[in-house]
């Protein structure tokens, strides 16, 4: 009887540890997206003329976006498909090559934007391309993306982490 109880306790502790790992990586994904969203919003507002243009800020934000999204490929282990209020679509795991390509597209789009943006006019013309070709690689307006629509994701990222 003692052996059965010990085994069940060990299994419960092991399951809890796996669940904790799962929730931690989901939290890390959410933090990466929060950081990207924060940088993106600033650049977006500048591109719309809602805040004054500042090239140093734009370039810094683009570097942040590139660095953060580069972490993404490693933040989707098998044990993080569910839980923690994740929005990750199951297709990330079933179409891993396409997902990794979407991450690479984002990095490439951010690099292209960083090279092309030199002033307010170029920000206004180039930043929408980054949103479409970078963010839009995963956040589609239809249900066939790796994550929810971009506007829905931004709303959720404004909420506190759980």
C-alpha cells in the first residue's frame, strides 16, 4: 500500500512539474509577444503621425522586434500546446516547417524595414509592409493562421498575465 501511495505521489509531482514547464513556456511566449507589441505600437503610431517621428526609437524598436521574434522557434515545445490561456494554433506543431518559415519571414521583414526606414515618409510607406509580411505571417485575418487575428491578439496582450 505504501508503495502504491509513493508511486501515485511521484506521478502527481511529475505531472505538476510538466504542467509547470508548460505554463512557463506559454508565459514566455506571451512576454515575447508583449515586448513585440509594445515596440510595434510605438512605430505604428509614428507611421500614422499620431506621435512625432524619431528615427532612433524606430530603429531601436525594430531591433527589439527582430531579437524577440527570433526566440519564438524555441518557445513551442510539445508540452505547450494547451494550458495557460494559450492562443497558439495546433497547426504550429503539425506544420512546424511553415511556422518556422513564418518566423523567418518576420525577421526578414523587420530587417528590410530597418534598412529602408530613414525618415517619417519611409516609415509611413515601409511599416505597413512589415505588419503585412511580418506579423501577417502568423496573424491572418482568416482562421488559417498560427494565431488569432492581429487586432484580437493586441487586445489580449493588454490584459494582465494569468
